C-alpha cells in the first residue's frame, strides 16, 4: 500500500545543518510510511550562544524570502510532487548530532537564572516542549532532558535566563506576529 503524501518543512537560522529529515524518515519508516517531500525554510537563528540576533533589516529580508519560498512549496504540495532537500555535510552533521545526543543530559547545566531578576511568572516552564523545567521555589530548575530550543531564554520577560555568561548582553528574539501566549502550553 502506498504511503499517504507526507512532507516536512524545517525552519532554521542556519540551513542544511543537522539531520531533521533523516530522523523524520526513520520515524515514518517505523510506521510503514515515507517522506515524499522536504524543505528547509531559512528564518532567523535564535541560537544566541553562537551569535547575537540579526539586525532588523536582515530579519525583514529573511521573512520576505521565506514567504516567497513558502508559496513555491505550497504549489509542490498541492500537486503532490516529490522534493528532496540537499543537506550540507550530511555525514558530519549526523556525527555531530550523535555527539550532541550523547551529552544531552548535561546541556541544561549551561542555563543560569538570575534569581534577583526572576519574577517567577512561569513562562519558562510553560514554553518548554519537553516539560524540562520545574519551579519548586518559583525559579526554573532544569531536569536534564533539554533539546536546546532556547524557548525559556527567549520568552523570559525580564531576561533572567541565560545560557552561560555569553548570552547576558545578547538580544532575545520572538517573531513580531506571534504573541507569547500562543507559544505556551496550557497549565
């Protein structure tokens, strides 16, 4: 039996890095399905341990390019065409990802919370896709299953959360058309 048409769109700040499509194909194969089309859509990198958030003009250009690319993607999806995405340094990225996974339990050791700034609002806990943050005394405590999305860092309204010392002076990013409440899990 033919698998229903399945596609994946990955948003990223640095395109072709990592291995999301290989992981998606593995998950789908376990369910006797396959990935028919895949794309990267480059947006803004929010990984501020690496570098600060881009200037507004660059963000505007990336948004315009993304909208344009999404129109083309929609046409391909509507006609159910196959599409593969070229992945830069696929094997290297795979090895890097494996190394990252092996050290995943230590990732959240890098997070710091300035208890003097923290208002105990709970947004960090509610945004975490892995339910990795608990707040037994108001401030966040990470539970060692972080995927480094940095949602907690970017959503904190008072910049109380940092990823090591390097992010203290860096900007935070949230898409201008997305309200914080739209990102939070219901409590």
